[in-house]
C-alpha cells in the first residue's frame, strides 16, 4: 500500500498572506501547491462571463465540474485565455466568496482539489483545506491578521498595479467578506481544532514562513530535512 502524500494546509481569511506564504513554503520543500481560492475565483469569473445567475446553484456546480482551466508555471488560463490578473480583482474575490457559499459548488470542486495531493507533497492554501478538504493533513496552519492590516496590504498591492482604490472601502469589503465566509452554512472559515494559529499582523513573510517550516520539521521531519 502506498504511503499517504504529506500535506500542509494553510487556511485563513482574505489578505492574511496565505498565498504568498504557501508559495514560499512549497518552494522551500520542493512540493506542489494548490491555490484553492483561485478555483472559486475562476468559477465566479466563468459564471459572470457566461451570464449564469449566481443564485442558480445547480448551474454553477455544473460550471465548476467542467471548468476548462489550466495552470502553467504561475499563469492561469480559462478556456485558453490567460486570466491570471483577471481573477485577482475585488469583483472576482467577491464573486468567489458568493459561489463558495454554495454546497453544490464546493462538492463539485472537492475531488478536483484532493487530486492535487501527489508526491512528493502538497501545500494547500484556502479557507477549508484543514477542516474539509484535507482533514487528516499532518500540518495545519491558520493564518490571520487584523482586517485593517489585510486591507492595507491589499491597498498597497493594488496601487502597485496602478489601480485606484480607497482604503476605507477595502476595509469594509474585507470585513463583509469575512462575515460571509465565517457565517456560511457549509465549510465556514475557522481554524481546524489541531491547527497552529499564526497572527501575521506584525510579522514579515519570512517570519511566518519560518514558523510554518518549524511545524513541518516537528510533524514531518523527513520533509523538513529536504528543505531547499
């Protein structure tokens, strides 16, 4: 019987830095990475482009099950068109939160996500990686930060992309998204019972990465020994 593939889950709210941390941890370990949030953003974008009603759970689930998506060296393609930047807008983020609240969509994407767990290992980031998708993962992280700090980071990122944005509006949008994600009936945003909770408000990316890698070394010493 094959040994289970080691998985590190990194969950947290929007803007907590989980994507950046997950990418660096995966690079250091030489593992695959799953950006589960991108999948929900892709479903939202595909639905908006196809004119699918966001209240039609069955139609959204069918869309999710047959999503014509391709990931290629950091770039994301939807039906052959690159949408790497298109899925990172605030609209795409809000659409993702809306479709992620639907059990039918989450079920349609569940197997898709679990199939990512292949040797030598997987770092999976999202909102329910440790609680629903990979509940037996040996290393679970919940990364958090204050809403204002998360908004500030997003503000800086958007400004660097030349996008005009209001910080107060971002704070309000993030708080609303938090409320929706934490209170949804299916797979609400919360730490797994055995997760290591890290508040990144006053930490650098490198400090958070080191805390995650320390957890990997404790729980998966063989994986930690192969760090790059």
